[in-house]
C-alpha cells in the first residue's frame, strides 16, 4: 500500500563501489524526483523525470545516473562512490511539479566508508 | 539565485500555546508555495499548496497565509500539541518543473 517506496532503507558501502537505489510509486503520478538531504538537513533537487523523460538535472556529478524504465519507477545508480556522497536520498513523485503535492519515499541513508 | 528562507530556524513552544513562523521567497516569478511537515525519521508530508495572493488554507489547528506581492507566507499552529513537534518546510515553485525547499523551522512542543 506504500505510495512511494524506496529500497534499500540503509546502505553502507566502501569508497569506489557502485550502488543503486530503487524507487517505485503506485500513485499514477507523471513526475518523479530524486532529492538529496545534505549535512545541514537541506533538501536539494538532483533529478526530475516526467513520464520517463529527464527534465531536470541539477548539476549533479555524472557519477550519478538516474534511470526510469517506466513512469512508475525511477532508480538512481551511483558509480565510484565517494565519502561526500554520504547523505539521505529521497525519492518523490507528483502529478504536477508546480502545484501538485509531492509524495516522498521514506529515504535511503547512504553511508560511504 | 532564487532562495527560500525560513525563520526562525528552531522554536520551542509550551503545549497549548499558539505559534507561527515565516517563509520568505522572491516575489518575482512566483507560481506556487508549498508547506510540508517533516517528523523525525519519517518523510515530508504535504500540508498545503497555495498559488494566489491572499490565499488562506486551513487543516485542523494548522493554517497558512500567502502574500505573493511582498514574498512571504506564514504558518500558524493553534493550541500546540506534542504531536505537532516536527520540522516545517516551505517550498517555492517559480514556474519551472521543481520545488526549491527552505531549510525548515524545527518546532518542539514542551509538555
């Protein structure tokens, strides 16, 4: 019944590894997002997809590659993980990116050691 | 750079008291203003979306107002309860396809 689900909830990995975070929404929303919560608890947009098409790429290092196989899924793959990538990553979706409520997943806490 | 500023950063309020806090945003290019409630260890939950100058929205004891000409929104909580403890985020859309979030006001209700 979860509207936006992310997996895994926790991810601990070594520097240099490649990892993926998965996100799925069952709300029928057209737009999905990845946000990063930085060390100051600030939510910052990374990517936005509308119906499988990338519409926002917010100057994120190209080690981060989102993939949307269909409009219900938006996965985040991270290559060559660095210590500074440690953060909580939130997936979200909305029907309308300007005036629609955003529904967030529960977050993935990534720790790079 | 279009910034969303919230004040205060944190607030302690006695149970039963009413409180309010502010979100400031650029008044040009305004499209929509969102408020979210974010409890610790959970994900942000939508409270309100406002688009028109003078908009007022209410949900139970929580209400919000919007002034797009001067670039601010207030969130009010009447008769605070312990379950109101959370971080309250506002987010601004200026006509593109994303929300820009403020840093939040962390509210703690003291029983």
